């Protein structure tokens, strides 16, 4: 089974400042890792994913994340945030399918509040 | 990315009635669909996993007789909330995945259910 911990429930930041949203996971098998964004009363939009290969993953809207296997982390970063980035962000992990399972397990979410 | 359409986006129903929510994959075959429930200011809770043509697998604590899931085709899954009560009011989100391609799951826009 997998689990995800998002260490910060809310992250306030000023516009154009950098931001890091933290995510740690635990799993007994190899996993896929994801970051999703959710705007109020909407579904989830995939920001980026790590399946294999390069540990630095670039996604949409200028976000990137780095997979660190030794620290079991997948922190999300953006060098300069905009007001429009205000939303809730979910880190998620899944098994690699087959006998490893394919269910997405979500963290509790981090609300990013960008202030002007 | 692939598109998942969820309908309706909002529904209000009276206590004791049943409500059906549809989840359609528009441009891919959804061999697996997932149904989530999200309470205010909380993360997504997986309710059940359904594979096309098979009975859904429900997570622990989810009443299968109350939340009926049908996945009769590769592009459509439905969730029916039977004999709805106010405590069933929530945000329900579906996601769909093609296991043959082993890609990530794609999410619908969500359905806000209010039971009065």
C-alpha cells in the first residue's frame, strides 16, 4: 500500500516569489508520482508526472518537480508564481499497474495562496 | 491529454431520491474507472474501482448498495447514489484510465451533489 504526506496545508506567498510545495510518500513497491491542481468546484488537472527516467520533471504552467528516491520525496516548485496559481495542489502516488496496483492515493492537499 | 466528461456538474435532489452521475471517456477506452468523493477542504477519497464488464471493487467503508456503480462499456461508467440523504452531499469526481496503454488516469470535472 502507498501513502502520501503533504507537509503544508497552506502556503502563502507573494506574487513573483518562488514556491515549493512539499510531498513525501511511502511505498513498498516502485511507484508513479503525480501533482494535480484543483480550482474551486472543478475536477483535477494534471500538472506533471514522474513515471521513469529523468528525476527532474517539468510540467505545465512553469511548474517542475524532482523525484528523490532516497528521501522518498517529490516536491513541487515554481520559480515565480502568479495570482492565477492560487489553487489547491494534490500530490498523488500509484503503483505501476498489474500486481503492483493502479489506485491513485492522494495527499491531503496544499492550498497555495498567492498575494499581490 | 485525454478528455473525461462528467455530468451533471451540479445536482440538487430531495432526500430519499436517487441520483445518477455519468462519467464518459471521450477519446480513449476507459478500461478502468475510479470514483472519488471529496468533502469540503479535504482530499479525495477513493470510493470504488470499476473495470469494464466487471463488478466494481469498493473501498472499505463504502456501501455498495448505496453507491451503485455500473461500467457497462469502455467509455461510460455511472455512479448512482440511492436513497440520498443530506450526509451524501459532497463533490464526486470520476477518473478514467486505459490500462492497455498504462498511462495516467484522467479526471472528470466533478459533480457537486446537494441533498435537501
